[in-house]
C-alpha cells in the first residue's frame, strides 16, 4: 500500500526523489501531462495536441 501512495506522490520522471523534483509538467500514463508544483500534484492537466499540420505558409489549393 505504501508503494501505491508513493507512486501517486512522485513525478512520473522515473521515480526520482520527491524532494528534488522540480515544478514542471510530467507525463501521465494516459498521454496527458500533469503539473507537479514542486510539493504535490495539482489538478492541472495538459491535453496532447491534435494532429494538426505544422504552422507555416501553405499554397492556396482552392479550385478555380
């Protein structure tokens, strides 16, 4: 049981020491990112980007 509690507390960066874990976005098993504020997990999630074409200029391909 203690291992499951620690797994929820430690960032998903390989199980490093919680005291040394920087505040940052860390990957979650479902593909999203979750914010670790340096002390505990928050309820802030970042959804993966949709499959969009890269930003930039595209030729106008509308029919004449």
